[in-house]
C-alpha cells in the first residue's frame, strides 16, 4: 500500500521524528477517509487537485486553523512527490493547489520577569521528579531546543568541559549549543540523583519516574503545569519556551544569525519572525523617552 511505503520511507530513510511521522500518518488517513466518504474513491493515487482543494475547504469549514490546514497540505505534497518519483503517478496533483493564506501572527513569549519567577519563586520539590522537571524547563529556556530534540538527548551529548550541548535536529542536522553555569550545576545534581535512583542503564538524559525514556505528552504536561504558575498565556508549551529564548536573546542584543544557529533554522527567514517583538519594544521605549514622541 502506497501510504505504508511512504511512512516506511520517512521513518527509515529520511529518519523523521516520531512526532512528525505520527502527524503525516494521521493526515494521510484523514485524507483517505475523506476520499472514500465524499467520492467513493479508494485509491489515493487517483486523487486529483480538485479532490485536494475540496478537502482543504472542508477542513477550513470545520474550523481547523489555517496553520493546521497548511501542514496537512504539506503532508500531501511530500506524499505525492514521493509517488511521482517512484513512478506511481504521472502528475503531482498538489502543484496546482493554491494554499490558504496564513494570518500574520507574532510568536507569543513569556516576559523575563515571569521567567525569573519560574526559577526563583516557584517551589520545585527536592526529589528526583522535582529536580528533573526544573532542569527540563531550564534546558528549554537556556537553549531554545525543540521538544523532540530534548527527548533524544543522550548523556554523552553533554560536555561539562566545554559547557555545551550536542543536539540532533531536523533532517539529522547536528548543532552545538552552549549552556549557562546555572544549568551546568543543575545537570550535575540531576545526573547524581538519576544514578542514585538506579536509572543509569537508560543513557538518554531525561527519564520518567521509573527510569524509562521520556515521552512527548509527559514533557508537555510538566511544562504546562509550571508555566501555568507564572503566565496567563493560553498556550503553555515547550514551543513557547523556544519563542521566549529567541525573543529574550534578541532583545538583549544577540545577533540574528547566531539565534538562527541556536534554533537550528534552515534559513534566516524563519528566525526573522522574532524581530517584530524587538521592534515593538524599541517603539515603546522611543514613545516613553523621546521629548517629542
């Protein structure tokens, strides 16, 4: 079956993250179901651009966000590009599909004062789970890495000599990120507790309370729980901490190209979304400080 072959391709050849693979599989299953229910079409290789457009319209009418619809279209583009290369279709039907416009939206982030409250005023327990949870938040904020990247960190990826963290990002692209003295101290305490609890067999850095590999939902719950104590933002996710890292770095004068490297962005355009927040901050300072503003 074409879909299974494609999923195997992105799993074992492209080596996409588990999160991405799950999303692709879900999107393709939804599209296949739609084709069957609306057009009695059982073969996705027979779908044309009109079927894809119809599905996108249906999703928008169902209240699915534009960003989610664009991601689903991206899944179909990758899928049909794969089929074309394998010779299973003659034309890629997604090439003539015009994507819906995304409403411009600046990334949300947490204020520096609230982040200080998180680490200085929030009460984390002194047991293994409390030390681990605080370290997870520290790593997200100190490095700006993605959730999928944090879960896959190995103990050997941490260099205490150089105070750097090796991260394996999208498309298996490796990058080295420096970390703070405070994070180093927390890492040493955490690793000592991890070994003391008998979890040294698991070489991934972060583990559950039973010493097993961490999973995305657990990390999300941890982040959501503690961010809820210091911010009223609707979204309280690891990705918000990534935005917060980039925004705070930029506000304090970090070079945009350096932030691009820290975040593992393929091009500078993806990083430039953070400049708007800095410009708005400068405008506010100007309005408050200039005598004729």
